C-alpha cells in the first residue's frame, strides 16, 4: 500500500503528488483507492480471497473526504476486485512485491486446492 504512494509520487512528481494529496479531497481519495488496490492484490495473492471493496473504501472516512469520494473509491475497488479475482495485478507496487515474494517466499502464495 505505502509503496504504491511512492509509485504515485514518482509518476506525478513529488510536489504535484503532495499538493494534490493535501489540498484535494477527491485526489486524496483517488490516491488512496489506488493504494488500496495493493491491499486487494496482495491479500488475494496470499489468501485466495478478496477483501471487501466497501470496507476498504469506508476507511477513507477518516481521511477527510466527501461521501461522493468514498462512493467513487468503492466503485474503483469493485472494478479492481474483478481483475484481482481473475488473477490480475494492477498496481506497479504489487507487481514488484509479488515478483519478489515469488522468488524469496513462494510458500506464502495461496495455491488453489493446496
């Protein structure tokens, strides 16, 4: 999750990322929803189950965002959950993490029927 924020900062530039995160509720919610994709991806990789997109989006209440921002985040996470359930990885941070884990701790990956 936190490494995805590093990816966002690298993509958008440090100043732009920080400015948007601190000054725009909608941008903050979008950055967090993107990072929560990592939670979905890595949890599924490890357990084979999907975390609730609604519960993840609800965490944004403590981030000072609007109800509409939470709704958009939930919709984003629902769409991501479909991809994750099919075995896809969306975020750069999760792709790096899973590659590392497969090399160094393959026993942590959920195996169907194991």
